[in-house]
């Protein structure tokens, strides 16, 4: 139970820090870059999934 408390406190501190960092010009650029890279990665995974699904449908 003690570990769960510390995890929760860490998450709250992390969100608070991210919120304050996002309000700085450098922080906004950092989060925009992270967002763009995450979107590119998820788009690539989705494209790969659709491609593989199409391959499996054609083989059946």
C-alpha cells in the first residue's frame, strides 16, 4: 500500500512539473516534438497493421 502511495505521489508531481514546463517556450517546443514523434510512430504502426491485415486476407 505504501508503494502505491508513492507511485501516486510521483504521478501527481510529474503532471504538475509537465504542466509548468509546457508553459515555457522551450517546453512547448519539446511537447510539440514529442507529440509529432508519437503521432508518426502510431501512424506507422497503424499502417503496418492494415498492411499485414490485407496480406492475411489475400492469403485466405
